[in-house]
C-alpha cells in the first residue's frame, strides 16, 4: 500500500515507542550518580523536510514520501545543569508527564491508523 498518511503514522509510532523507551531509561536511572537525561527528537527534522518540499512550486507525492522517509530520530544527552550533588539531572516529575503524553500520542496514532484502514475497507465495500 502506497499511502503517505500511513507511512507518516508508522514513523510517528516508531518515534513515540522509542521516546517511551528513552523516558523509561531516564526514570530508571534517576538514582544513578552523574547520569544525564536523554532526549529524543523527530518532529523538527520531519517539519523541516516537509517544508522543503512544500515550498516547491508543485510538490509531488513522491517528494512528500521522500521527506518522511529521510526524517530520522535523534537522541541527545541533556546539557541541563544538575541541582543535585550527585550530578544527575533527571527530573522525574517532568519525565513522568512526558511519558504520559507519549503514551497518549501513541494511542492516538493507533486510532488514526485504524481509522484510515476502516475508510479503505469502506471504500472497497467490505
């Protein structure tokens, strides 16, 4: 199936799954001296890639697909200073809120994919 919406949803699900994994790792290392929280990004690169193609005079479906496929996740280590004596900069409250947000976004993406397939089934007549 050649559908950019489904491809975008798939990439979003991959990102949100990895985001939950990284946040869980941060929370698990809350008591590890010197541990620096990790962050994952994807949306900024995706937006930048999509804007590059959207600004063309006549963007093609293949261009949008290429922009989605070329968008990669990036994991960075937080450079925020720690207020703790052990040098750990994990803020469990913030991490738990971000984890809950990522879980909700993941569930929404699953709903979106199911909705897209329901529309396709309806169009086919089944």
